[in-house]
C-alpha cells in the first residue's frame, strides 16, 4: 500500500530538516505519555505520578497532557483508589499523526496564508502560490508517513531501530 513511502521518507527527512520543523514540548511529552500508557496497557490503570516519574516530568504537566489526550479520546481515565489512565483504544489503532494533531497545531493549518499576509489584509500570492504547494506536499508526506506508524509499532523500539525500520529501503519491516 505504501510502496513509494520508503523512498519518500528519506526525502521527507531532508525536507523537514531544512524546514526546521520541530515538535512542541507538548507534542513530544504527550507522545511519551502515550507510549508509557501503551507499554503499560492491559494492566491496571497507570497513575499520573507514575508517568511523571518515568518521564522526568512534573505531576502538573503530566496531568495537563493526559487531559488533552483524554479529550481527544486517546486515553481514558478511571477514578478512585485504583484509578489512573489507559489508552482509549488499542495501541494498534492509534497512529502518530492523530496523536500529534491532538497534542498540537497542524503542520500546515488551513488559515496559514491568512496569518502571513505581511502588511496587507490578504497575502499577495493567495491566487497562485508556489510556496503553499510545497507546504501542502510536505504536510501530505508527513501525514502519510506518521499515519502508517502506530503506538504498537514503536513500543519497545529504540531510536535507531525505529528510524531504520521506517527508512531502510528493502527492509522487510519498513513501512510499505
């Protein structure tokens, strides 16, 4: 289904590196909280203080992050003495794109051009903009690549094995 994706991932990495795209702290730490929930899944709910300790974050910040995740239905909560948080769906059904969208702003928001009009009310290139095409293409590549990666895919993988799994041409375990 994603036969062209492996080749484009290397190009995507280059484009994103040059575009200086960065995840926000909320996106990064929210993903880390989701991964904690995914690794813990199936057992009793995971407490905020356990997530905070495992990730080196404050209790208050993790509470804020799991509220965002719960609102997006990526996590559920259980009240009471044995309460805590679990994934809202199986890890196989939660992909990285939807998690990042829930935790932050879109890479290329619909109103992007409106916010870059310079001194004018509307962008002077609103009718025919070659730059907008680049950002839409990058957005589409990101969505395709990150939608193909689930929490289940990345649980238990370190950085080098995940990158190799995604980008290694010819690898049987690469995204296809």
